[in-house]
C-alpha cells in the first residue's frame, strides 16, 4: 500500500546569498593558520602591523613598526588615543615567527630588554605587552602569563642565563640592586599574548584577509530585498529627485506636481520609478558588503560610490533637454562600467551600478534637474 498520501512536500529553500564567479573560480584555500607558517619573520611583523591597524584602529592613535636591529624589544608599537589627542601611553606587540609554540625561554630576553631599557629611560613602560606567535604560546608559558608574580620570579631567577650577555652586544648587564628594584616595581600583569585564532577571526571576511590569505571574500552578499510597498523614509531624497525629473520632462506640455500618489497617472514614469527602486535596493546589499569588508585604511581600495561618481560626473554635468533624459543617460553610463580593478569586481552587477547612482542622489552628491537646462 502506498504511503504517498502521508508525504509532506519539502519546499525549495530560498537562497540567502547570491552566487558569484568567485564561488566557482577559487578552489579550496590554504588554511590561514598554515599560510602564516610560511610567512617570513618580516612578513609576519608586517601582518601584525596590518592586523593592529585594521582591527584596533578605534583604540589607537598611531601604529609604528620598528622591528629589526635596535628595536630595543619593540616590534609593533601602538599609541593609545587620549582625550587631548596626545599619544603617551602605548602597547607593544612582540612578534615571534617560530616553528613551535612559545616557551618561557623564548621570551625572557624580550622581558629583559623592556626592563633594562625602561630602567635607563630609553622609553616608558607600556600599558600592555603582547607576545604574538603564529604557533601561539605553550602550556607552560600560558600558565606563567596567568600568574604575574610567578612570571616575575622565574624571570629574575633566569637573568644571568637569558639576559645578562644578550641585551647588549657590547656590555654585560648585571642585575644590580637598583635594576632589581626597578623590575620589582613593574606590574608583570602587563604581559599577555594573542592567539593565532584571534588574529584570523578578527580579520576574516575583510578585503585585507582575502588579499593576504587568498580564497576570495569569505563574507557573502545577501540577496537584495524587494522594495517595500510604501516609500521608506530613507528613500525620500532620491525619490523626490526622480519626481522632479519626471515633472521636468513634462514641463513643456503641462505644469504638474508628481508624487507617490499621482505617479500612477503616468504609466511610463511609474514603470521607470518601480525599476529604480529595485536597483536602489540591489545596491544596498552590495554597499553593506563593502562596508563590512572594507579595511579601515580607506586608501586600500576606492569606494564603489566614488568609482561610480567619477565615471558619471561628466555625463551629469552635460546639457540635457530635461532631468529625465539626464537620469536615463547617466544610469545607462553607469551600467556599462567595468569594475575589474575593484576588490568586489566579481559581485558587482549592472543593476548595482545603476542603483548606486540613486544612492549618490540620496546623499545629495548628484542631482537630475539642472536649473540651466533649456
């Protein structure tokens, strides 16, 4: 006996993300943790500088990389923002690109440099001092970092073995009574570490992440929402400008005022208006993705809005019979754009570029009706 009468049909799931050429162009990317293993020590320092800049820009006023000979135990210095805009307090990110997790013997010399150079006044004591290694820290060191007084005690005990002859190439640095007093005055809870996963997760999904680790953007673009039935308040500016463009097109035949309610009296404009709203909301998801993946360093990539603006501004400023013909010419120009040099090129579509024009209008960067149009 058939059981088909009891079967419940399964509905086809609605797609949440748009499929892009990126999805089919890239194979499996190398695990970022494994890719960090093949960085050179210099590349790893550069990566940490980028990581601090990208993920902690709100905390710091200035980030300086000074790794190499003469760095006095400081690789990436991050100056903390203050109310009076002066950078006095700072954090240090000490980079270690090793083949295994850090052990206490790997860090005694770095702590020794900090203690000695702050003792002789070469720089101030940082607020935080982070050890950063692509392999992380081992269990023994992790336990010590959680127990600052024990960390200090073991460090002092190992001074002669790990620090005395290694801080300076010219002189032995004896652990004098005054230096020991200085060391004891330092709160060793300032020493901490960043895990490899912290480095990866905080950058994941950004353009910077894709440029370093490959595999394209991990963050996906949402499927554009359908325009709401009624014009949203966020659409007021660009829709009003479209209404004025329609009026401008009709002014030689009749003087009219077009709004959302009267639009249905003009089928041609109504169809055009409905399409423009679809394009506007198509661009919303693209601009949201750009916002979420764009690095804080805005020079990394030109914004999509700026690229569209630069492409259409000469057309905007050309002479047209009326505002509606300007809308048509400008949006046609935008639809022909080639975004091949932009990091999001694989997911930008003609409808998006068209919609960005209305976002520019919504921000009052462009207008459709020129008072000098005849």
